[in-house]
C-alpha cells in the first residue's frame, strides 16, 4: 500500500508578504500511522498541511504522496489520495444541503450518480450523520458540522486523512465522540492541533514545530513528557500527565 | 428606493425583466470568457458580505438618523462590472424573496436601477476614469464619491421613469423627480464616503485586491456594443410590450397631461374607459350578462336601490363605477372576500385534521 | 443590532417553513415559480382604478397558505413591514387626483383614493405571492428551478453561495456590531469612522474566508464547475396546479367576478 506514504524533503515556503512559514521541513509518514503536528500559533502547522494536498505548491524541496511527487500534473491524484478536513467546518461545507456537500467531491471525480449516492450514504453513516442528509449546513450544531465535514472528505475515499484542529470549539462530549470515531479509522492520520490530550489518545507519533522548523519528532508519550521542549515551543504538558500517579509510574520506563 | 410590484405595469415590469435577463446572460457569458470561473464562490461570499454589511448602521452626524451601505460600487471595484452585476442581482433577489423589498415583477427594475447603473455606467465610465491604473487615496475618494453619487442619481431617475411609465402613481414627473433626486443625493454622498473608506482600508491592508479588479478585462470601450444593443432592445421591447398592453393608459402621455394640471381625470379615464371597452368586447360572447351593457344594468338597479344610488348621474363617464355598479361591486367584493376566508379556514381545518 | 438578529431569524423562519411536507411543498419548484409570475402579471395588469376585479385574486394566497400550512399572521406582518415605499408613493394619489370618481350614497370618493386603495391591494397580493413562493419552496429549490429554466449557471451558483454564507457573515457582522455597541456610550463610537473600519474589517475577513472556501473546494477536486445532483420531475399534479391556477387567473382577469356576483344578487332581489 505504497500510496499511503507521505514523504517530505527540505520543504520551504514563503508567503508573498515575506513571511517565511516553512524553512526546510523533512519527515516521512508510513501506512496507518497516526501523527500529530503540534506547535505554537504561527509555527507553520497550517502551511504544512496546505502543502500536503497541493493547496500550496512547494517553493523548494519536495512533497511525495505515495509513489508520486506533488506537482501540477499529479495534483488531482494527490487530492484524491489526501483528504483535508479544514479547521472551520463553515469553510468546508459550502453547498446548499449536507447531501450535496458530501456528493461534491465524488461528483468532481466524475463518478456515476449511483456510485456517488452510495458513497454519500456510506460516508454519512460512518460519521453517524445519515439523518442530517437533507439539512442545510447552517442548521447543524458544531459537532454535527464537524462530522459532516469529515464525511465530505471520506466520500472521496482518501487513503490519508489530514485534519486541522479537529476538536476546536467542540463541547467535551462531542469531542470525546469525535476521538472515538477517529480511533476506528484505519487511514493514515495527520492531525495539527493544540489539543494535546487528543494527541495522547490518538497519535502514536508527534512532530513538534517551531518557527517553520521541526524541533522534535518521536513517540508521543516521550515528547509530551519533555517539559523543557514543550515550554520552549510555546506548549504545555497535558493535564493528564501532570502529577498523575499512573502516568508517573508509566513515565519511569518510557523516560 | 426599491420599486414595488404595486406601482408598475406589466409592460414596464416585463421590459425591465427582459433587459435584466439579457444583462445577466451577457454578464455570465463575459465572466466565462474573461474571468476565471473560480471567482464564482468569491462572488457569492461577497454578496453575503454586502448583505451582512447592510445590517450594520452608523449614525449620520448632526441628524441622528442612520445610514448603511448599498454595495454596488464596492462590488464593482472588487470584482469588475460583470461579476458585480451578477452579485447585485442576487442580493436584490434575496431581498425581494425574503424581505418583500420590491417584488418579483419589479425585480427587473430594481436590478437595473441598483445593479446596471453603478456597475456598468458609474464604475466603468466614472470611477475607472478617475482612479485609473494607479490608485491613490485621493483618487479613490474622488472616484468613489462621484461614481456613487451619479450612480444613485441614475438609479433614482430610473425609479421615477419606471413609475411614470407604469401610470399607477399620480405624482407629476417634475415633483417626483424633485422628491427623489435630493434624497438620493444624500444617500449617494454617504455611499460614496463609505465606499471610499472601505476601499482605502482594504487597499492599505492588501493593495493587490483593489488593483486586481480594475485590470481585469473590463475595458470601458467594450461596453459600447452592449449599451447600443441594450438601448435598441429597450426601444423595441418597450414598443412591443406597450402595444400588447394597449389596455393601459399611455404613461408618458398621461404624465405630460398630469403635469399640465387640469386634465388629471380625463386622461386616465380615457385609458380605463378604453380598457373597459376592450374587456366588454371580449365579453360580447356572453350576451346574457348585463355587465356588457351598463346602462341597462343601472336601470335595473335604480328602482330598488334608488335612494342609495341617488348621486349616480355622471356614470356615463365611466360605466364601471356607476352607483348601481358600485353597490353591486361592494356586495360582490364582500362575498368574494367572505368566500375566500371560508375556503381558507376550511382548508386549514381540513389539513390540520388530516395531519393530526 | 436587534435588527440584524431579527433579519436572521426571519430568513431562518421562512426557511423552516419551507421544510414542511405539504401538498404545496411537494410541488415542483418550477411550477410554483411560474404560477407566481403569472399571478403577479395578472394582478398588475389591471387598470389603475380597479378594486373589485382584484379581489378574487385573494383566493390564491389564501388557499396556498392553508394548503401549505403557512401562518397568515406572520406573513401579514412581513407584508406590513415592507409596505412603506408603495404607501408613500401611493399616498400622493389622493392629494393630486381629487376629482370624484365614485359615489356611495352621499359620499363622493375621489379617483385618487380609489387608485391608492388599488395600489395597496396590488401590493398585498404581489408581496404575499412572493413570500408564499419562498416559504412554500425554499431558496435552494427556487435556485434549482431557475437553473433548469435556463438561468446562467454562474448566476445560480453564486446565488446559492450567497444564501449559504448570509448566515455565517451576518453572524460575524452581529458579533462586530455587538462588540461596538458594548463599548460605545451615549452614541459615541457609532459614527462614520468606526463604521467604515468595521466594514473594512468585515470585508477583509470575508475575503479571507472566501480564500479558505476556495481551498476547501480545490481539495475536493473543484475545477470551476459545480455539479448539482438533483433531477426534477414534472408530475401530473404539477401540470394541473399550473394550468388550473393560470386558467383561473386569466378568468379572473377577463371577468370581474365580484361584479357578476353582485349583479346576480341585486337582480335576484329586485
């Protein structure tokens, strides 16, 4: 399953206004991995995500998705392989009805109507939102919007799922449901987030970014125990790891 | 300054609808040819912006009243005339449907007045000429002011002309014009100031946004065929429609007489009389109905309803509102409304029962 | 600010009404759109002094409100709110056209009042028809109908986008206006300068959002064309609805039904 592979080499990106957002980033993510990208505001996380499905094209360095390098010719293949869930579901759900939104991707792929319909139903069922099918997106709650936004990407059957702040502005229970849902996925998951508890629950590997560079890349538990690293990157040890006897017992062998 | 369905005649409404439909198709075609269709989502979102921005008010100094943004000029500056026209058309459509601003038949007039004039005329021939390719703060201010004021004056003139041609309002041309133009001068000044301020604000933050749209292919001279075509179309369509709708008093003739004073009553009477005669002709295949010959009907009723109809002497001048007729009319009207109410009530009961 | 909220709620409420499942809502949107247009043209095609001939047209909104389970009180309120422009133009008629046109016993009524009443009746009829169209169909279906009837695709698409983002952006505008109102005292800070930078801010945010939406569309394979997967089918009842009502409108336009009724009755009692 080589098309599940994400490989980034010395990637650089500077915005037209001169902000240098990525200053040489490299990593490799293999099939089925769940990886968190963490870092302070402005560390370059969002820019990195936009590179992964070609919303931005690399200025220097390379992005490889599966067997192919990302460039203008491979763009449509890359976008089919990498599903991107944006931070604000209102940006992602732009069609009149939930159904249309979930069908948007498959229709752009040129699939026949019956198959589009099948995919819409199965994607909505996966996120438990089939009953919202005929509702307009602005009539949904925050959690429902998020679920539908994920469905709108799942309907394109991507191998790699990229998410920007999936748990922002969700209430605790909805957040928990979302985490449970994501645990059932066997896609390669790449999540940029400030929610370090989510990282702890979901991702085995964590990449820490700071000022456009990767400052750490390793097993989540190890990184989230490293208070000095977290502090210098504008982050904080997750509450669950602070002074909890169970974690301390566990951190002995890990650290 | 939204035109209302109630004030326009089908001829005017139809002609303006046709003109607006033509402009919409033309703009959509131009958009496809010249501008990336990727702009379509941006257009929609900016339309929503105009909508949202219109809901924020500001206090007009020294008056205590409040103003808000019209939007046609800002859209034209950001998107170029074709896209801006389409967006204005949608904003007005939403207002017509959800807020009953104007109406569906008057929508053509409204899109023309508030979309065509600012986007195609004021923007292309005034704003762009003043601002040019190198905007400065002063030029943006001047261009936006002049363009917004003149655009709104043209729109107001449109409202006046459309109303007069429709012939439902008694307002003489000059009075109506004197009423509308100064009000819209005030609105235009405010619109110009807001447009200039917002455009300058955006220009300072993202200069590329404001300089982008004008360099999009909307060259002023390219409007010429459009304008000529539109003028021709308006003449032909207007002529055809008013010929078809000859049951109506000729609006222009009426307004001239109306301004001259005395003949206010005669002129519309002729028209309506003509209309009635025409309808009666149509009714000729139903000879049994007295409706066709008002004099007889009047005689029939005069005996019974003599006391109430005592003043019905001049009814010859307009048979349809003779005394006997008006009594019959009122009776019939009351019955009609009663029946409508009863049917509505009955249906409502029926459906609520069948549901529960 | 209350104004912003109420506008939003208004759109929301009309939209809620359009979700109902009634015989009216089940009709093809094209049929409802066309019938509404025929109705409006028939209503405005009457002469300026016509009153009685207009009244039978009230059947259309009354029946549709009943069948479509639409609240008459709410629609009446919306009609009243929209009335000022027609009212202010129309109210000049009684002042300018004073010649007596109708005699009711000792009272002479001037042509101006007759035409003013006529304007207000037209207004009520046309506006209620438009509101019923939207409350009984919903904007998305109206857009679909427009597209099927040949309106340019780019126009329809951006109309849909506009409608989708009205809710989002109005909410944003509401937050801005609230933040301003909370910090302005005795009307200070509500002036032009603050206003224009607020609108500017809102515009910048909007452009930002438009960019993000565009990215989200690109990520899902948007190539400049939006596919709408929703076929419309005309059924017998749709055709019947259109022909039936249009036929009735033509009849009501040709024959002054209240007059015929009134005549028949006065004849009977003679």
